[in-house]
């Protein structure tokens, strides 16, 4: 399985209740009501996320990628 791009992962988070809190450069920072964690997703011109970062973001978000 190829990891998604940062833009695709951001859309996935938004569909699952995460809210874009702010953007700093090419990093999109997401928050979710009731969750203390912030997720920082790099959005770099259509490049896929690195596998380790992708799995870490999924674990922090508590979501599953299908």
C-alpha cells in the first residue's frame, strides 16, 4: 500500500471530524474537539507521506486507513 499525499490525508482527517486549526508554511495543523493531541501534516507538492510518518499520524488520530 502506498501512503497518501499530504493533501489526501488532510481530506481524510476532515471527513473524520478533525478541524484545520492553522497553517504554518507547508504544514497543516489539525485539532479535534475532545482530543488533546494536535496533528501536523506536511503538504509538499503532491509527494506521498513517508511510511513511518503516515503510520504515526494514523495512530495519533485513532483512525484506520482503508
